[in-house]
C-alpha cells in the first residue's frame, strides 16, 4: 500500500493509519530528512526479525537506530549523558545525525543481547516525528539500500513502492528523498567522534 502524506502538514488520519499498521507488527517505509527508512515498532520482536530478514542480517549483528520524536524520548533508551553532550544534541536535533550512545536497559532484548550501544535519530522531518509521537515509542529504523551500485539509495517513493510492495505493509510517499545518509557520531566515550560523514555538519554545533 502506498499513501501520500505531505511533510508540511501531515494528515492526522493518514498518520493514524500508519500507526495502526505498526501496532499490528507491520513494516513501513517512510521519509526522513536524509534517505527513506525501513521501520517497525521497537517493541515488536517479530517485526524486528522481519526487517532483519528483508535486509539479510542477524538481529544481534544489526546496526539499527531508533527514530525518536524529541530529546525527552531519547533519555529513556540511553545511559545518562553529561550537560555538554546534551547541549550539542539540543542544538543539532532535529537534524541529519545518528548519535551512538551506551544503551539503557529499556532497549529491547532482541537488539541488545550482544550490543551495549544504540543509535538515536530525531530527523528533521515532520512525518517521521509525528508517527513516533502518535505511536508512543520509537521506531526501529534502517536505511533502504539500492541494489544498483551506482545509486546507493532510492529517492523516488513510487519506485521504492514498486520494489518493496511485496516485502512491507505500507510505503509513505512524503516526496522525493535524499541520497545522502546521516552523519554518524559515536558518543560512547564521552566525546564526539564522527564515524561516518554524511549530510550533517557537526562542527556547526560544537
């Protein structure tokens, strides 16, 4: 199923429709401020396993991130951070960053069996944040990859739907996506170490 949601003014009914799919253990593809993401409810173990199958990875080896709606959401899933780190997050988010933190005990067991860290995102995309807000907890997320070596990420929602319609329950058309991933920042040692340069420029916020 492909549904159109406008990022400037997401329709409440459409957001509710997406949330219903997630609550039933469905998989969605949705827009972010970078590339389109493949997501599910983080509390649904079978849905997480389904995403791992689509991506061809083992749950314990997966580097998924959590899409949160705001900073207060983040604190539930990470170990306490110092004021300096919080200040940077406050300035940089919502934005095209994935911050890796030491995980708290609230991270679903399926994901944290061998993992002590969690990637957190608050995308600068109203659709993604509204879905999380209406769902009441984060979405587990991974980027959709393209099999074409030249085009690493698909940007056209209609083509994404064509490719994934048999694998996922719902694709959101929120306009063209970006083809540059988020900047990944490791915060587990107390400082900010960029481990993948992407769309976000962290220097602006340090």
